[in-house]
């Protein structure tokens, strides 16, 4: 009976430990994904700025061509 109890306690300890590691890994993965999303948003913002600058340059040349 005491062996059965010790086996159950060991199994519970292993299960709780494994779930704790899995949870911490999931949190770390979420943080990593958030960081990557921020980088992608920043890159998109920079790309839009560059497109605006290119668009403004085209507009200026169009006005000159019309004169």
C-alpha cells in the first residue's frame, strides 16, 4: 500500500512539474511572438513612410512635367 502511495505521489509530482515547464514555455513563446509582431509592425511603418516619400517625389515630377 505504501509503495502504491509513493508511486502515485511521484506520478503527481512528475505531472505537475511537466505542466509547469509547459506553461512557462508557452508564456515565453507568447512574449517572443509579441516581440516579433512589434518588429513586423515597425517594418511595415517604415515601408509605408518610404512609399509616401516615393509618392511625393513622383508627384513633384508630375507637376514639373505638366508645366
